[in-house]
C-alpha cells in the first residue's frame, strides 16, 4: 500500500459560482480525500504479494493496469494537479483492457474527486464550470462500479473486500445530491454512509460528518445516529441499491 510520503492537497479550494454550487462540505471532502485515498486497495498495483489479487484478464492487461495505477500515484504523490487528465486517460485505457479491476475504477473516481475539490488550481477554472459540475457525479458512478466489482463479483479464496469503498460512494453521492438539489439522492447517500459506518465506524462516521458539514446540527439527518453506529438495528440497505447518478 502506498502510505509513505503521502502529499496532501494544495492550498486552493473550491469557491462558489453561478454555474456550480460549491459547498463547505465539499471542501471538507477534499481535505479528507488525500488522507483517505491511501486506504483504497492499492496493493493491487504490485500485481503480486499482499492479500488482494489483481483481477486481470491476461499479462498484457495486467501490465497496462499496473502502469495506470503507478501513473496515478506518481501524479498524486507529486501533487501534480495539472496532470490529472493524464491519469484519467491512462486509467480509462486500463479499464478497457482490464474491466473487472475495481482499483482502476476507484482511482479513476478519485481523480474526479480531486479535480473538483481543488478546481481553483486550474488557471481557467471559471470557464470550466460545466466540466467541474460533472466531476462529483462521475466520481460517484465510478466508486459505485468499484464497489460492485469488489463486493458482488466472485473472488479467489482469501480475497479481502475494501471496506472503505462504501464510504467513498456515500460521500460523493451525498455531494452529488447537494449539487443538483436532489433530496432523494442525498438520502440514498446517507443510507450508504449508514451501511459504511456499520462496517467501519471510525472512518465512516467522519465521512457522515463531512458530508453535512455545512448544515446546522439540528438539520443533519444522521446526527442522532452518530453515537449508535455499529448497532445492527441501524444498519442501512447495502449500497448496491443506489440509483443512477444524474449526469
């Protein structure tokens, strides 16, 4: 796992505009994204060793996947925001040849999460609001695909599911609902975060807090549940029930 020499995000964060509704909670999501993405199953980048196997079709596709994953981490550890499109292109190519690799989708989703979170680092960010407006729903869709592959497809004996993926899906789904003023989507994202917190309380209780950081304490839909995470009675529907993200 790439945990050493982790570089946090830059100092420029999102701002409000007439084209794209940027919320303080999205800033919080950006702040935690760099620290939390290291938990994604990046052991797969090595292709051998560790607890998780690379679900590749053949040696050629495995090599393309490794190269794309390493490209992502080189750009990410280097805090090279301008190179995000390069990482996206490499990951998309790898997905075409290795479509059942959940890490590729998770990291591709991470590039969109990062891209919108630090949009003011783009010299022309005001002119690119239509692009940024699609980043969060795209990230949510990619995290959904990663989770579906990681949780609901056959794996070798000993494969360990990535318990962090529901958290990434939940927070990006909530933010997508906030962006489009879609209360149903916000509720669905909260349901995913409830399920995520049941699985991994510490990590995902923080995600639940960050998802609604800009709301008053009384209006936060999950406020009363925070002290009870881990109780089986609070377990929400599994995240495979998430509806199609609007585009």
